[in-house]
C-alpha cells in the first residue's frame, strides 16, 4: 500500500470530511480512501462499450434477416 500526504487543506474541508466519515460510521482516513477510490474508478458519466452501443443503435430496430431457403445435405456419420 502507498501512503500520500495532502497539505494545505482548508479546515472547513477537514471538518466536512470528519462529519461525512462519522455519518458513514468510519474513520476519516477510511472515508478519504473511499472517496479517492470512487473518483479513480470514474463517474456514472463514464460509459462502457455496451452502453455506447445501446445509445448509438437505440431505435434502429432488429436487423432484417432474410428467411433461409437453401439447406445443406445432412452428413452421414455411420
């Protein structure tokens, strides 16, 4: 595990972090770790490829697939 030090935080921020941590029932360090982890993973606005495809092709409908009229001869495996 790595350690970071953040200097120069306003006391109001530190107080807000302590209050937020208390509401969540964890230490301020655990709360900051949770906030940083969530921020590093991205936001709900970050979309995956599946979401991109869904948005891009929404309303396009199902593709038209022609009915199959020709069939191969079955293979005799005996």
